[in-house]
C-alpha cells in the first residue's frame, strides 16, 4: 500500500477537525477527497504530508511512518496545497531549478526541462511567476510537486482557476499520473471527480461518511430506477405497464415515457422485447443514474 491511514484524529481545542478516520490509497489509483467546506479534507492532507501533526492515529506512506520517518515520507510525496505558495519574484525556470536543488534531483536541468514540457509551461519559462495568470501558477505548482518524481501526489484543488482548455490538459495529466503513482486530490467540481477518480472518500464534520467507488455509491443510494424510452410509434401503455415490474409510467411526449421501477433487475431487456413484440422501433432508451452531486448531498445532509 502507498498510503495507509489508521484511526486518524486531529483536535483543535474541543473540536475534532478530523474524527477517527481510516483508509488506504493504492498505487495506480486516483482517490478523490470530497466534503463541504470545513469537513477536514485539507487538514487530513496536511497530516499526510507532515505539515500538521495528528492528535492521535497513524499514517504510513510507502512503508514509512509520518511521525517517525518524516524525511523519508516527504521525499516520497509531491504536494500542491490549496493556496499555492510560490516565489512570485522568481522566473518559472529559475524557481523550478531551485526546487530541484532542494530535492537534490540528479540531472536537474534535464528534469526541469521535462517537467516544463509536461505541464505546458514552455512559453512561460522565462516569465516572472508573479506575472502569470492563476491557471499558469497552478501549472507551476503542479510542476514543483512532480519534479522529484514522487511515488505519491497530494493535490488540494489542483484545477482551481484553470480555463476550460487548461482544465482538460491538467485533467489528462492527472489521469496519466494516476496510472503510475498514488494520487489523492480534492475538488469541488463534481464532474471532475466523476471523470477522474477510481474511488472517493467523502468527509463531513470530520467524519468519513463514504468510502467506495462512485458506481457502488450510486447503486447503494439509488432507491428507484428511472428509465427514459421513446418508441417510433404509439404503444399500448397499459400493456407496457403490465409487461414489466413497473411501479410508475408517465407519458412525457409523443411516444416518450418515463418509467420507474423498484426492481433490482435490469428491466431494459424486457422493454426491448416489448418493442419487438409490438413491431415498433426503440428510438431512445437510457437509464438515469444517481449523480455524484446527489450522492454528495445524500451523505452530507
């Protein structure tokens, strides 16, 4: 395992910012961290990266203890904080060479060149960081986090401030990194989490309220299946209702229906067979899934 968190708690005064959470993040996996503001996401990331000591519990990164082997842990982690701390008076290439020196990267000029190319900073390399847009500053932050080729990447809101084109590029970069490293990242953009993550952890008031793949969370929270169907010609809706385990049938337009069922079985094959028997074509049929937004709202009420 790359990251193992056991019974982790962080207390400020009488408040538990993080309340006895445990999880594992594996190599080759992108783990999404979700939760309302103040849920404990950033605090947990700071504890994993050795910036904040836990009140109790343990954290292991690539077999090294955060409390006992801090230097070894930091060497194996790349971290992009929520508020990207950069030296604004330095030039992009100068700054990355400086960071490479701190990490004692061998062949640091070549390493910086590769990272500038990978993060799309070629045209900005000789610009002052302070003159860059927020999106390009995020790229510089990602570059410094990955420069020493860490085994684990901790990214707190990594796509904040990116325009749609930059968002796609950085999302593709994170996805490619996820195949070779352990990536833990937080985001308030639900579609991004759904597109990138193999698994999500949802925190609420310091407690872990969900830890599973998005698909399984959707299945667990789906109380009723909705299917939208359109036939090429009118059908006997009463016959359709009797044909399958339908609890609700609503006509939403010309030959269009919204079908609801409590059945755990997939009723779409039965609807297809019904269309064949009625000698009509199916122009459309899709099943509405519980969205990641609905999952989030359900578990953080």
